[in-house]
C-alpha cells in the first residue's frame, strides 16, 4: 500500500485528559500524493465519517485540534468505546487511496477517586480530597439522609484537570451549614457524594458515603 500508519498505535487508549493534549496522527507515504485526509468513524466500513481532517500539502502528520478531538472522544457515547481511523491520500491524477484501518479506544468518564474528609469533628475544619480523574468541575452534596431530602451543595473548579490530586479545606460558614443539616447534633450521620464533569461535559458521580459528626 502507498500509505502506512504510524501513530496512534493500534488499540491505543485515550482518557478525557487527552482533550487537553490531543494526539499526533502520523503516517508515511510513497511519492505521488498531493494531499491527505484523516478520517475517523465508529463504523469500520466508513459509511459514516463524522470527523474529517484535511492536511496541508504533503505533510504526513497532524496534531488534532481540540474541537475535532473532542468530537472524536464523544463519538462512541458517554460510556466510551472504539473509534476507527484511516488516512486517505489523493494522488496527482486525483485518484484516492485509503490506508489500512486502525482503532483507538476512548475511555468512559470517571468519577472522583477515593474521596475523603480529614475530620468529622465539629471543632475542626475538614479538608475534602479526592483524585480528579481528569474532571474539571465538582459538586459535593451533603444531606441529612441518603436521598438528600435536606441538602447543602458546594461547587469547586480546578485550573488543571490533569493534576491528579484535589484538596480543599471548608470554610467555617460552609462547615456550619453542613452541620446544620442535622441540627449540629453530635452522633448524627451526614451523607455525602461527589458529582463531577470532565472537559467533554460528561457527568459522573461517586457512591453515597456517610460520616458521623463528632465533638
């Protein structure tokens, strides 16, 4: 074949963090091509091609623009899946030739990892912490029961979702509002969970957790 794909590797996996650092698509080509187009689809037959990226001149690599890469990552749906890609070359005589087929895997959105609170004492300001899992926005829910009949929500944003760890100490007013859900009574159980959104605006949430308010 006149075209040979180089990167990404076949079956390479991409998380939502790759939205902030799109991959380079690279291939080699014989002489005689005057242009190339990278095509991506969830259909191995390429009857539908949602993403097409034309290359300038005879360049044999491109860094995917974030807008195109976002569309690619979203193609299989919020649960992630397989995307197929190929390069189609156009020769001087205007005939076209496709490369072999490769696949890449997009991962599903991940919830915040290992959420924890540094303290559950009324007299200490707790720090919330978790692994960002490539998410950029978080909403923490606190409730008087696991259905969050009475609730207090706190929203946090991170400047760099690719940094793994997030930690934030609650202010005195925030912690007071959380304790108010159970009348500030020691021994009461407070329920909480973390809701999150990644750079593709896909939503995930942790399981409902709980802690006992102490003196």
